[in-house]
C-alpha cells in the first residue's frame, strides 16, 4: 500500500489509530495526517453555506483570534499524532491543515493526493445528536471512492445499539 | 491479525471486498465469510418486527421452497467468495449463514467470534433509495465495536450531495 490519509480531530483517538497500524493495515509508504478546521464551530450552518459564502467566511476570519486559536489547536493535534505515529515506526508522515466542511475537505484531499485508503475515527455520537450535527465519518464513507476504515474507540457503538429503533419493539 | 469477518451478498458491491485483501490489510489467520439471508426480501417490514415475530417468521418458513431457494443462493454466494479468497492465498476461510436483519446479524457474529475487523461492501445507494431501504454498511459502521472497512468498487459514479445544490456555478 502506498498512501493513507488519516483524518484526525482530537488527540482522543490516538490509541485506536496506532493499534490499526500495528495489527490491521499493511504498512504504507506515506501517511498523510489531515486536520480540518471547522470555522463555524459546531453550528449546523456550514451545511447551508455554498462555496462563495464559505470563501467569504474564510476571508473574514483571517487574522482573528478565533482563527489563531484554531490554528494552534490544529498544530497541537497534528504534532501529537505525528510524534505518536513516528515513534510507532509508521513510514513517512506528512501533515496537512484544511478549512471548511470536514467530510468534504477529507474527500477532496483524498482525491488530490490519490490515496489508497482513508482512515477516520468514529465520533460515537448518539442517534439524535448525529442527526442534528452530522457525522464526518458517515459522510466520508458514503461518498469516498477508495476504501474507508472506521476506527473504533472504547464504548463506541454501544450507545448506538441502545437506541436503534428496532430494540424498542423487543418483548423481553 | 487473527480473525476477520467479511460480510457478502449478491450485489456487485460485495465484489469490492476481495480487493481489500490485495494490498490494504495484513493477511489474517482466519477469515469468516458471512451471508445473511433476508427472510422478508426487500420489504421494509423487517424494521418493525421484534425478536419474537422474527423467530415466528423463521419457523413458518422452515422447509418451504422459498427457504430452500434462499439456502441455495447463500451457498452459491459463499462458494464464489470462498474460491476467490482461497485463490488469493488466504488459507483458513470459514463460511457462515445467518437469517434475519443483515446489520444486526453481522454485529452479532462479530461479537460472538471475537473478530478484530469487519469488512463490508458499499452499496453505493444514494439519496432517497438509501433513506428508504437503508444501508447495511452504515448500520454496521454505527453499531460495531471493532474497526470497519467499507470497501469500494471502482466504477462507482460520483455522488450528488445535498450541499452541491447550494453551489452557484
């Protein structure tokens, strides 16, 4: 395998991603670590913004404290993962920061770099929160053209199963 | 890596799981090939059946021609993939047939067999079709506790997302 794109959000998923490289996937030549800055925070507005508005938002945020804080966070997260991956003996690691809609930026970066596999974490959001705020891993899974590996953390999936609609009908 | 669960059905999407073993994942010691028979066909009713109703449905279908047809189909599919995997150099391939709701059975088998990775194909369903009939890979991804690889077939068309509609050319 040549190139892998790993999308990281926070240092929380470190253990899971490292263990993937240790056991599951064959060692790649190139690892691209991507962090996408969500300019609009967790608001849902981003799904309603077209390209033009997004560019305006990017422009107007340039140089502000909010943007600087985002940059610092991005740098911190990426440096953390890079160190962990390199000490884990995973090939050549390159970092990348994008701004905008996470799933779209992940897909775009994957396309531009011609990667063989995309690795994303699982947010572990519950059903309703997921409907409201969306879920990057699902969007990526849906539209990617290369295989997508969804890493799982502790307790991930538990919540989802608890609330899957069918369970409500089970008579015990 | 020790155990991997691969879920297959008769759709084209499942073919893509074969390519995953080519170069992406390390060769596992054991592969479990799973096919889930959908007793209710493609009807949406299944989501409304509780465990009790589902087992009644299973019982009443036992021995019918319909069930035999499903069994034959399952065997055909599993043999097809087993041959492909063994041809690709995987030694220990175990096949397994279950009945019921695909995503739930996949998650259940994954737990029972203690696998380290689940591999499913992506149906490539879009929009309304996906919303109405559901998508196995999505449900598996949601409820699984181990990593999931969603394999992709090469000839998939570019999807048209909702957001795209908002872009002014």
